[in-house]
């Protein structure tokens, strides 16, 4: 039996909103209501079997099997303190799976999407979310908008406190997971507590990568990964005469733009020859550089950091060229690494991230993973929209559905710089058979990359009005052979997409 879950997708950033109506404004990129399109998640619900089980009368741990365990793996109660339970499903009951206890580790968008999916599929299941954060789950993607003064902390929240209560989500905050006992299906916590699970979903995300730069551990050197980091940066920036940001990717640029909006003196350093090298070619990066300098951010590309100078607190940045740049605050935005420690300790298969299959299932059939912590078909996305998508699929599959994640094209946009930019898919040719159509005019730039009659990548700078149509064309593998045979100009390709709006 198929179940259709009504949702709405922002055609600009890919955010998925679940409900009968789209939101008035996208909470991620600020797009208006009319930029949302209907988005239906179709899943196949498989009938669940009803195995014989045993419930601990002390802690409610459930054991599956013909006989109870000798002792409860959670509270050590003797097996005689277990009662027999059988979960039998009738046509009058909800479409819940046979699993009753779910634990989600991590409170980012992957984790929240997972518990949303579980609750939609299993209305009576016990759901626990465990996070080391002290706050309610929030949009980490919007931390730079918070830095820029565009959002207050209450606007960062994904759901209000009441939502977790209404949906019977047990939220355990300020707590680390110390271990996962796969054979016993138990999660142990740093405070000594232990929780049994039928299905476990790991969404603990990633941590900032700090290059081995001498002085990187001094006071006044920080990263931006959570709300505490953002609040610290705001406080430190008030007294800093000069701020240096190391890393010219999306996060570095948005952080620089946010602080420039607050009239802070900021210099951005990028070791590559141009900005956003993973998302932009030289032409688009040149136009972005002009804009960044126009809003008051100083830039240096093609430079490498030798050392951070100072005693207990940072005072400057020494480049390998010998140049010294004064700095009272240094923010490192050099990428992230997945939080795979617990997965490795538990014995799950891990490469750069936790390895998952198309069902977001790890090497243990009762454990799923989603978001920045995962590696799918050799890819670590590190992108918000991928984390949301993976979290939803992991939640549905853990609850007994069958939904596959086949991968999505990488896409990036900028939020706080006042520059409209979209980069999606592969924007460079792999060989001579690829067709590249591009044009630059009046500060606008568009680039389209076609392979085997399909659009595989695009860069839009300045005017991104057709961004939603481009994302759809790439994701749905639209055939452009009829258009390409005409040897169209970039303007003709643009007109084609405008006709689809």
C-alpha cells in the first residue's frame, strides 16, 4: 500500500516543508510562498510481521525471541522479570511498523527530518532524540543570517518547544553518546544512562576542520559551527579592530559578508586562485570578487597561512609570503570532518563517513545514518538539502517503509551577501563530448553544461530567476537533444527555461 505524504519544496534552496500549505517564507533562504512547488513523497509500506517478544517490567526494554534474556542488558534485571508481549496488527490499527523504540542521535536538520518521518509513519512509536546541544534544534544553515542581524535566536528554531511535546518526542539535551552496543541494541550516554532501541539513526553531523597551523589554539581563534560559536563571534567582533577569515568557501564568504554588514573590518584569505573553487569557475568567481570587495570585505586569494602570531591571544596572521596581517579575531572556515568516532567505536563500517546504502542503512541492519556524518556511494555531501533528504528517507525506512536515496546534484546559493548566485551539479567539462554554453553581460553570468543531451550542471550569477527550473531539469534528467541540435546561444537556453516557469 502506498502512502502519499504532502509536502512543498522551495525551488530555490530545496527546503522541504511538510503541511497542507507552503510557508509564507522559506525559513532557509527567505524565498516567498510562490517559489514553493508541490512535492509528494511516495513510499511503499510493507506489512510488518509480529514477532514474539519480552518486555522488562522494570525499564520497559523489549527483547525479541522465543525466550527472555538471562538479564536485561539495560538495567540488569533477571530474566524472570520479563513479560511476554506480542504485537499483532489489525486493519483498524495505524500503519505503524512493528518497531516501537527509535533513537535519533543528533539534532541537526537530518535528525529532525528523521523524527518527522518516523512520527508520520509510526504514530505510537517511542522516539528519543539525543543531542549534545543545549538548545532546541535550530537551522544551523542560518547562523550567518543570525550573524548579519537578519534573524533573532527564536527565528532560528526548526520547531517550537511545544511541537516536541505534541508529537511525544523525548528530547535529551546537553548529553553525549558514549557508546553504541550493536548486539544488545543499546545506546549508552555520558551521564551513565542507557537506552534500548529497535532502530537507531545516527545524524551527529560534522565538526570544523582546523588545519595544522601553529597558533590555531590561541584565544581569539574560533570556528563557526553552532549557535554558541556565532554568539561568541558577535561578542568578540565588537572589540576586534581587525578580523581575518581563513577559507573562501561558502561559509567563509557568508561569515565575511555578515560581519561586513555590521561594519566590521574583515579580510578573507583563500589559498586557491579564486573564491569558492568547488562551486565556481574563474569567470563567476571574478564577478563575485568584485561584489565582495564592493561591500567592504578585503580579499587575498592564492595565499597560504604560515602561522598565527601572538602570545596567549592571537594578534596577527603570518603568510608564507612573509606578509603579516594584523588580527584580533581569526575565524577558520576550512571545511568539516564527519563525527564518526562513535560509529567506529561501535564497529560500523566507516570510511570518511559512515558508509550507508541507498536505504541510508549502515553495516548493521538496525542502524541508519543521515546527513554530514554519512558517506553514500563514496560521496560526503556536506550540504543542507542533502541532509534533510537523507534524514527523511532514513526515518521512513527505519519505520518500515522502502524508500531509496539515489543521490542528488550538489547545489549552493549565497544568503547574506546581497549577491544572487546558484551553482549546481558539474560545471566543468569531463571530456570533449560535453557541450558548454555560457555568456557574461552587464554583471550577469550564466553557464550550462550538457552531457549526452542532459543538463548536468549550471552556474548562474546576478540573475537566478530560472534556478528552480534548472534544478528540476538536472534532477529529472530532462532530454535537451531537441534544443541542442539548434546549437543555441546562452540567451536561447535561458529563454527555454523561462518558458517553463
